[in-house]
C-alpha cells in the first residue's frame, strides 16, 4: 500500500511565488487526494544532476519506504548543474545559462540563492572561483546539445533505478521541451514512454484555460489542475489508489 508521495524538481515543484506553497503546490494537493504523506525535496534553482543525486539517495537509504512511495519528478533546465566545492564541502548549484559575472553571486549564494541561516551571505563567499574561471568554463565546456545529453542520461539512470526496485513513478519536464524531443527522437527505445509526459508543464499551463503564472511560476489554479493530471496518470498506469 502506498504511504508517501515523493516530489523533486526545481522552483516549479517547490511552489515558488505561491503565498502558501506547502498548502497549494501540486504535490500537496495530490498527496491529500491519495491520503499520502507529502515528501517534497524540490529546491529553487535545482539542477537535474541534483534531482538524480537526492532521489537516488532517498531510495537507497530505505528501500522498503521507496516501495511504498509514488515518485513524481519534474526535470528542469539543462543549463543547470552542480559541482562539489571541496573548500566549502558542500554542493554548489551552477546556472550555465547566465553571464559569467552572474555565476559568482556577490553575497556568496549559488544558483539556488541559498544563504547561511541567520546571515545575508551564502556559503561560497570568497570560497568559489572568480569571473575569469567561469568565463573560460562557459566558453569551452557548455555546449547546449551536450547539456541536453547529460540530462537525458540522468533521466535514464533514475528510470533504471526505479525499474530495478519496481517502484512507481512518473516523469515530466517543468520548463524545457528539448529533453523530451531528444528522448522521443533518438532514445525512445530506451525509455518507458508511457511514464513520461511529452509536453513541458510550462507549455501545458500556457495552453490550459483558467491556468496561469504568479510571476514566472505556476499559480494556485495551475498547481491544482496539474495535480489532477498527475492523478489521472497514476490511475492509468497503476490502477489502484488510496483515494477515498
């Protein structure tokens, strides 16, 4: 019997720009409908590399719990990544889609905007490479096609972990269609396509009557209707639910 709903992704999954994200985001609405405990591991500015890392660890930490969990993953922009900063001994979120000067935030925050608790500065202030390093890095090692390929590999890896332990899951892309296009055009024989939604959530919202955005993120109504879509996907794939 299912006990948990696990959600991971970026700000679209966290519920950024909602007044009450813990109440109004789609993962809370969906978990309430299923009468499951919501486990939302999303983080603003998250990368697909982080999503894979955190979800893989969640599964391996407690296989029994994982078998009682429905996993919903909202993959994010491929220009994002993370690197382990061995000076700070902490993962550093990087957005390769911005100008080099913006990679090094003046207060030491990474791409997630995370600051040290009780301070206005981030963990990486004075402990991260400067603009010159990032300018060269972005010039030589940040090809768009390769970044998409990296993310496809992350998604495939997590799919295979799900299959290894016979876990229930569903994947979608929060903002980008590039990953979906490559999977559908080049790698469809590698993926369980019925467990991937082939339109970004952002595009789906734009074409859905009554839905919209709070700033640059889904509004309350968009989260509600997205939860209904995911509910229908679950019942199509797995049949039984904890719905009352």
